[in-house]
């Protein structure tokens, strides 16, 4: 629990205000009442005996640090059952994040000065005996004072390396986009980890976009977008320097901070300041008023507000104004057409005789009566599905390479083709007299897209390129993604915050809305993060992945009363996720991450009889499983490092083949598939050679694909709307 203002901490430090808060503690501005000076107090909420011992040891080391670009640690103490505290100089001014929000992108020269100052501070930390790793470098921890001096702040997560022993004064910081891949899980971090984070910070400051997450890049789920593609005015030498600092493999980065500093200074000849004298333009005198104005713009719902500012993409003030003006114009145009259509419809209904009889016969919904008659109300369309969408929504996107599917795998294509053809033949064949749909159910697909910079949920008809003009269903400040339909096709469950295609969605919650985007309401508390929602075929429950146990577990939400039931109970080394229901509601197939490798598992919908059903070794990842509409097979994605993902299938009942059969889908990349309700088509995330990620669909037996979206945006998480059979 955060400390209240005016709290006297340790009989000395009077709390003034909270500066930042996250899952590992808070940072406060306080006054040292003994000396009458402002200080910053960093709180870490870890109270174990072993942690307290480590904290005392490392706090002494941090207190000995003296550098022009770092605040001085002046005190440290622990409070029983409350946490540990570091007291350091309070650096007044603005942080880099605030500067970006106030002015837009920083200049190339400012980026070089900031980078050089940070390199000086890091080189000092890394060359101490013992070495100290900061581990949480991001725009919010780079401070600029009223005289333009640059400081690296917040040592509450620093790591002290003593020989082969590693201890930390806090839990690992994992800020998506800024943390290197080795900082996730149990990987070993060193000085090169800070170099990665500094490179990511400079990338964000120069582009206005948080770079692709390091862990996702390490898993080959996405690639780093070139800095010059984000901001063409950046010099090639500076862009190459920053991108080298952000290399996935630590051995490919600069090996120490001094190397990075020299490369930064060498990228612009006009930067000739002496070491330790790098400055930038100071914030204006009215900066405090700017911050206060931001803080008083109105309350932000707790469910929409991330723990740290760095977890949401930066949008410049000018761009925000342009986007708001665009949305306002769209709302006005939409309202005008709604009123116009409503007026025309009212005239046609209540005064149909003004329409010529020949024209009236061509409009089927007009009442066959005089203008004074009472019109017959049009019946409401009701969707009653007979086949259920049981898709589980993924959290990752995969960057393709030119590596082809192994030739040895093609031997299984024939048998897989025969199985799919048999399934398609056994599926109810749509006819004009018996069903209201053909070749893909209702012909609507929900998906996520960042075409407005922050991901939102869209709804598109199933015609070629219809997704480029899709209806935007959500407009949530912190983004939305991972849509999944209720079995009646009338509601959508999704997650927010969602600021990109992350592997893990920290602090996300589940939300439900109507199919038209109305009545959005939060249904889980998002403790740690709730994601991967999958609606049960009977419509009563939603399975999802949650981090409320500090690692991934699968839970079930009862839709009627929002009660939760945990289905899995594993360790931190075995993490289940991506649940998908069988069509008969009796089983759940899911992925398990164990030792960095994904496998497909199966259990009863009550959580019993958990068993592994794919065994492809440590070189292959099996993930994103889903069921065929008839429940006979399980489809899943498979890939290995540097190979684009492809599809495989398993029998839902026969356990003899645990490798799966390769599906004959001849496309460059296919991932995150969802069946059409009639079982004849796959909708999927696809990428053709150098194209961006789009939504496409294709017959389950292979054939001609149809592109649903083509905009230069990331379109992902497709979910086919369940269909209804006509009476």
C-alpha cells in the first residue's frame, strides 16, 4: 500500500507526494526533516529475511557511489512487514518521458548528449568493484534539471555482481520494449543489459515509438523496425549505433558503455563537448505548470491506467490533437448520416404512400398499407449457432524469414489433406433452402489492429480487402486486442491494456462488450495480467491465462457472477496458457511453456487429467492450439528459431502420433488460425515475403487465399463470428 502524504517515515522523512508506483513498490518525494532538504525515497516491497540481508549489503555499496550524472544515496533502512527503502538526492526537473510529451521527438544532438551522459554514468557503475548493473533504464529514469544537466536516477532495482555471486536490491524490472531478452526469466544480466536498455531509450526518444520487445525478438516472434523507418531524418550512423546497442545477442552489442559513448559521439561531428559536461536545453520555467495541467485533465479509470508511463506508446501533442480532430469529424459525419437515414426511414414507414407503388414493391421492408395504418415492426435478427468457435487468442506475432518448411515434413501432407477433405465433406453443406450462410458463417471477423497507433478491436465483413474499411469497435486509451466471440455471436471478450503484440500482457484485464462495441465493462481485476480469453461453447464460462500467481496459470471466469476457478497449479518453470475449448465443452487444449519450449497439452474442462499430447523435442515450439468444429482434430502452430511458423494437426482421440501432421497450406506464413463456423475456411495472420502482417483466409484443404486487410498496419488476433442456421 502506498504511503499517504505527510507520513513521517523512519522518524525523519516526511512524505510529500508519490512520484511513481508499480508492482514492486513506489517512489516518493519527501523532506529530510533533520536537514531540511528534499529527497527521493525508493520503496521496495519485499520483506523476506534473505532479501533484507542482501538489501543491507548492497545499500552500503550504493551509498558509496559518487558521480556527476547520478544522485547520491544518503540513507537506507528496512521496516518490518513493509519493505526496504533507499533515500537519495531529489533531482528536480523533468524526465525524458515528460520532455517527449511536452515537445515531441527530441533532436539528434540532444539524443547524443543524453546518451553520452548516460554512458559516463553506466561506465562508472559497471567498473566499480563489485560491478553494479542498473537494470531499469528507460525514459522515466533519465532526469533533466533546470540547468540542463542529465541524471540517471532510480537505483532501487540495481544488481551487484560479486565474483560469481549475483544479488539484487529489488525484483527484476521487465518494462516491455526497454528490457533486454536476458532480463526475463532466469537469464543472467550484465553490463551489456544496460547498454540494450539505453539503446531502447534513445530509440523511443528519437522515434516516438517503443521498440519491439526484446524477448519477442529473441523468440523470433517479431523483428526490430529500423529507426530510420520510424524517423527518416536520423543519420544512418546514429541509427546503426543505436540498433547495434539493441542487438538480441549480448555478444553483438557494444561490450561496454565507453564503446557506445564513442560511437554516439562519432555519429555527429558537431558534438565535441568534454566528458562529463554534456547538457541539453533545460525545461522551461513553467514546466511545473505543464505537469500540473496534465495531472488535472480528469480522472483516468484505474483499469485503463498502466503502472508505468513507459508501458504505453508515446504520442506527440500535435499528433494527439490531429487524431482527436479526426475522430471528432468522423463522429459528426456519422451522426449526420444516422439522422439522415433515420429521417428517410421514418418518412418511408409512416408515409409510405408518398413512394410510387413500383418503387415500394422493390423495397421489401416497407409496410404494405396506407399512410394512416399502423406499421408492422421488423423482427430482430437472432443468431443461434449450431457450430461453435472455440478459438484461443494468441499474444505473439512472428516475424518470417526466408527459411522453407523442412522437406522431410512433406511426406505427411497427403494424409493430412485426406483428413481435412473428409472433415469438409462431413460438415453440413450449406444450401439456399436450409441455411443462411455459405463458406464462412456470418461473414464477419473481429480482429485487432494498430492502424490508429494504439491497437483497437475492429469488425469486418468477409470480402476481399473489406478489413481496410472495418468498423472500429473500441476506442480505449491503453489499447485493446485478443477478441473472442460468445457462442451466440452477440458479445466479444477482449483484453486491455494492449499496446502491441506482446508475448505477455502485464496488468491486462478481461472486458466484455456487445458485438456493436457498446456496453463495454471490465470483468476481471487484472492482478498481474489476464489474457488469452476463450469463451466456452455453452456461453457460461471464459477460460483465460492469468499472472495473478506471479506466473502463468489457466483460470475460468463464470460469466454470470464473475467468480474465478483456477484449473492449473504449476511451478514457475511450467507455465500453461492459450486455452481453447472442445466443441462439446468437455475438454480444454492449451500450450505449456517449459524450459523456454512450448508444447500442447490437454485436460478436462474441470482441470483434471492433464496430459502432454505433442512431443517434438526442444528444437520445435508447439503453440496456439485450436479445435476443428467437429471436435475430431486439434490444429496448432509449430516453428523453430529462424523458421517461419506453419500448421500441424493432431487427432483429438488418437495419442499414437504425438508429432502431428503437416497441413498442406502453401503460403509464406500462417499463424493464429481460426475456423469458419462451417469448418471450410481458416482465417489467419499472414505475411507474404516483405509485406506487413495482415488478415487472410484460405480453404482448410489449401488453395487460393483471400486477403482481408492490406493497410500498412499490424493486423492480428482474428476471430470468426459464430454463425446461425436459418429455420
